[in-house]
C-alpha cells in the first residue's frame, strides 16, 4: 500500500491515476503513524512552499517524514515541491522552514528563461542512477542548483544546469512529474516501487 | 533544453468529441478517452480538452469526461471552456486536470487570475486570449469570439503575467479555421511583451506553419484539424519538426 501524504495543497489526482494504471493500491494519509509504518510513502507537491511546509507542521508530520528518510531508509518518493521541501528554505517563501534533510536553499530560475519552466526537458543521471536518462515533464519556477553530498543526482539544463532528481538509498526525489511523463515516467515510478538501491 | 510542445485540442460537447474526426483505426472517433489515448500514443506532449457546452448540466458531464480521460492519460491535461470562478477551476483540478484555462471570466474579473495562481499555483493557471487584428492593435475577443473588448491582447498578456498566470494560450480569431498559418505578427508581439510560455493556436495546416510559430517565439503549438482529419499523425509531425531543426520530445 502506497501512502500519499495529503497536505491538502497539492493536486494529486494525476498521481493517483498513475498508480491505478500500474495496478498499485494507494491511500491518502495525514497520519504520522502510517507515514512511519508504510512500505511506500509519497510526498507530493504542487503549490507554494510555505503553504505545504505549514500544512506539514499543522498536521504534525514533520518528525515522521524526517525520521523515515534519515533513519529508516524506507521507500519514499518526493515529487516537485516535495523535493524542494527536503531542503532548508526556498526563495519562494523566505520565512518558511523546510524539512532540512538537505542542507541547501531552493532558488528561483535566473534571467533569460521563461518562468515557470513548463514542458518536457532532458534528464541526465550523472551517477549510476536508479533509472535511465529520459525526457520528463516539468512545471516549476524554483529549483535546486547543486547536488547535496551523499546523494546521487540527475541534471537538466534550463538557463544553466539544475538538479532534476536526487536519490539516496530508497528515497527518490524528482523535480519533474513522473506521473505526467509518459511511459518513461511510469518506468521511474515502477523502479521506485520495486526498490531502488544505490 | 526545453522541448517545443505539440498539443492536440479536442472540443467536447456532452461527453463527446465534436468536429469531424476521421481516424480509421478507432472504434469510436467521438469518445474523448479513446481519442486522447490515441494522441498520447502518437507522441502528443500534452492534451487540451475544450468544453464547448453551454449549460450547467452539461458542465457536470464534462467533469466526468475529465475524470475518465485522466485515468488513462500519462501526459499533462489542460481543460478550458466556460470556467467562471475559482470553484469551477477547483472542481476541474479535482477531477484530474493539471491546468485550467480561463478566458472570458478573466477579462471580466482579472482578480480571478490572481486568486487561481495563489490557491493552485501559476503552473496550473493558463490564460487563454482570443484576438484579432483591429487597426494597429490586436483586439481581445470574449464569449467565443462574439464580443469585442476594448483591450489590446499584448497589454492583456503582460497584465495576466503580472497577476500570476503561468502560461498564455493565444488564438488568432482571424486565422482560426482558415488553414493559412498562425498569426505570426501577433505571436511575436505577445512573446516579446510577456515572459511567459505562449501556446500558439489558430490556423495551422502544415508542419511549416508550426516551424514558423516556433521561430516567432511560441513554446508550444495547439492544433486540431491537422490531426483530426488524419492528414498527419503527431509522430509524423514531430519527425518533420525535428528534421527542420526544432527540438521535440522523442520518447
């Protein structure tokens, strides 16, 4: 059973449909206990950094998510804003506090590119990653600029290079939307489900 | 590098695709689910469903259509047509749309753009602009092109950006249905005045028209009849675009 954390600020219908197509059962959760015990947890994210961070705190889920990723290495997938929430902070909402699992700050794309980045872009794993290079759908104005120590990473070019996904053990975080990235995106979801090890 | 997108558009009325669709290998060319999947299979980068119904009851049918298409589709889905309020937009997103396109309601009430982008994010707030050449400007039209507004499309696109829109869907009323190519001067004027991604719409009849649109600043092209009439598949169009030097998704 995949537990999808329901922060209430994300549009998660496409993600649910993607799991349905893969014949996987899912449940929406706001329970710290379920986040702790589930085999698979997804931290989705569409919307604003501050709203999602506040929602996690109001629901009392901060510690359960951090423990799951830092101490137990249970399968966890963080999508789009979900990936950004792993960091300490974001230029999008200066005062909001991220989960701080990654000691980095999220920044806005620079001059010279259309913002938001909307559309398909190339994803290139730079270390031996859990999945192959491919083309993925992005919808973001903010991004992680450099890979954190101790994590594998994939890169993408958009007004310079940014980090389009990172992985460590059984945790995978993607700036792109695997649930909207066609058959390649489905293969990323399948690999995460089946248990990536890096 | 970000890819140039090819977006088929389906007009939906009472749960059925309207306008002639001439595929031979479909059981039912009027079923939005089957047709959406068919285009995805051909390599479409996104899909737009346009609700062309008029009544409230039919709008509820549209929600069911969006739900059914969503279950099948693994690419982004934009829904437009008749969205009048933030609640309308919320219902479509809950039904499975990834982006919602607003048009007449945004002109009547520009605050709707800001409300949607604050609540749901810029990335799912698409402002559709229908316009035609009028003297020196491109004049905005609303209510399916029946009402001329005292608004310049170029200034309106810039205002939509300032209010939080994430994308502009720009349709030329002069070119729509003419098969004479996109309105390139209008496209250039809007893409220069506004830093959002712009989807060009109205007038496409060939790959050459799409190449022109990308060369004039479009980030994506919308097309209906070129695909519905089965003149070309999405895959054929993308192969020809790639040969012309346009970067397209090839997965």
